């Protein structure tokens, strides 16, 4: 019987964020109502990947 894995603490250092892109490129930004959201940078991607892997 295998031993259960112990949970690990994780600290990510640095900025994290999201990028917002307007979905209608021909509409002025002040009138845009819908945006696509993407991970902002490598640290965010690493954190999301680690969280997803459990």
C-alpha cells in the first residue's frame, strides 16, 4: 500500500494578472461590453497549472 502524499506549501513571488482583450475590434474601447480574459504572465500560468494538478 502506497503512502499518501503530503500536501506542499507553495509561494509564488512576483506580479500576477490578467489580460483583457475586447471581442469587437471595430467598437471604441469606451463602448466595448465584452472582453476575452487570459492569464497575464508566466507566474500566473505556473500558479494555475500547479493548482490544477492538485
